[in-house]
C-alpha cells in the first residue's frame, strides 16, 4: 500500500482495496492452509489439499469501482496476471502492468517462489529470475 501511494503521489491515480482474505478463501480456511504450510506444503498445494482453488478472488468489484469513476484505460500496479485478465474481461483496457517491488526475506522466499511458479506472478526474485525464468 505504501508503495502504491508513493508512486501515485506525483502522477495521480486510485488505490482500490478489496477485502479478500487469503486470496479469497476467507480467514478460517486460510488458517487451515497455514497449518498445512507448517507441515511443508506451499501456499497453493495447501489450498489444493483443502479442495480450494489457487486464487478465488473476484476483481469485478474493482472493475465496477473504476468504471463508476470513469476509468476505462489504466496502468495497473500489480505482479498478478490474473488481476489483469479479470479487469480486461470486464472491459477495462490495461495499458501497462507495472511491477511492484519485491520485499524478499528469508521467511517469505518460499511463498514468493510459489507465486512465480504456480500463477506466473512477475516477481524478480533474488538471483535475478522472473516468472519466465529470465533475468529481470
């Protein structure tokens, strides 16, 4: 959030916040997934073990908010290709997907790698590889 607000300070724009805990699976199911992650599964494998999708978020409310604001073309600050696809399916034109910073630590590297490997997030991880396995 801090990064988004900082980037928009000079250019303008909107922050659209949707409460979608645990990639849309809800808090209680996310706690169940955390227990499986503690047992060694990555975040996506844990969701699958619980019979849940990789990501259950629905960006229709965001598209509706942007539409109500008269925004039909945008540069989107995200690393998530699904977010772009859903907004475009709603009829918005995403001119550019602008990568966010990656705040990698020892404790979140496994999670970040899973995002790259399972859902194609455009993260440049330490070691310089992105979702396509290319140097960033």
